[in-house]
C-alpha cells in the first residue's frame, strides 16, 4: 500500500511512558489528521494540520501532542497524561485545505497499555 | 458545531436483500457527505460521496441520497453480498474555519449468506 503509511502496526506501552506513532504520506497533501477509534464509537479527531508548521487541537487532544515539521510527516505522541490510551489510531490526509475532499487513511496503529 | 448521528448501529440482512444506513447532520452549511467502508482490521476507504448540489448519486450497487431540507443523507446497498459485511461510517464537514470532518458512530453491517 502506497500513499499514507503508519508505523508500527502494533505498539505496547507501559504505564507512564510516552510513545510516538509515525505517519508519513507521499500524496503531496497539505492537510493531515489523527483520529482515535474505540469499539462502538466513530472516529474522534485528536489533532489536525492544514499546513506545515501549523496544527490545531481536535475534540480529544488532551494527553496527546503532534508536530508538523515536514509536509510528509505528522507524528503523534501519546503522553503519560493520556489516561486511557488503549485504542486504534488512524492517520489521514487530504488534498488542500477544507473538509470537503476525500480523506485517505493509513492502515492504523493499535496501541495497548500493558 | 456539527453533529452527525448515524443509525442503526448494527444491521443484519440476508444476502441479496437491500441495506439502508441513515445519517443526520446539524450544520445546514455542510456541503459534502462521504461514506467510508472499514473492513475488519483494515483502514476506512471512501466508497461514495455526494455534494450538496445533487440529491442522489449511484455507483453500481451503492447509492447515496441527500435531503438538505431535512438534513439527512442515506447509504443504500442493493443486492447485498457477504463481502459487503463491514463497518460503514458517514461524515460531514464542520463549516467553520476549523476544516474538520465529523464522523458518525458507524454501522456494523452483516450480510448473511
């Protein structure tokens, strides 16, 4: 699968540790997003970035941090402040600004706290 | 802000029957309504979308209808097949400066052979 790549596919974290999830895209998209998916719930927006060196909090940003130093990369750090981090994390990108274009998703990272 | 409600949460149909999933949204300015399909353990993928200047769009066995007055849109799958079994998400944009796409809670569709 080309386009947008997340790594690792599975990640285990001990309580109190920070972990960073990688997201890289070669689609030349300006906008990138991080979503969290829990069983029985929709996709909830954690952070998004419309352009390099700029990002905004989504609906559930507490306990997470991001950076957007390069257009291709939008890593997500899950900090120890996130009380319930076990979930499936999806990164997405879309061309240009605006939410009225197709979002392309990575294959996801399943994070488990042990 | 935009709210997207999706129903039903689960849907079981016999192979060959039709399936309908409905979403309502709150922001009357929303102008783009995509549907995503997520198979087990895989990424969500766009299957069809509709913009506010049309009322219906079809692509083979799937169709989406939009009622802007009532602020709802629906996904219709005809002649369902077992490979249609997946979780389906609707979405609508929040039409402020935040450029957020708001997703529904998902519908788990099971097509029984």
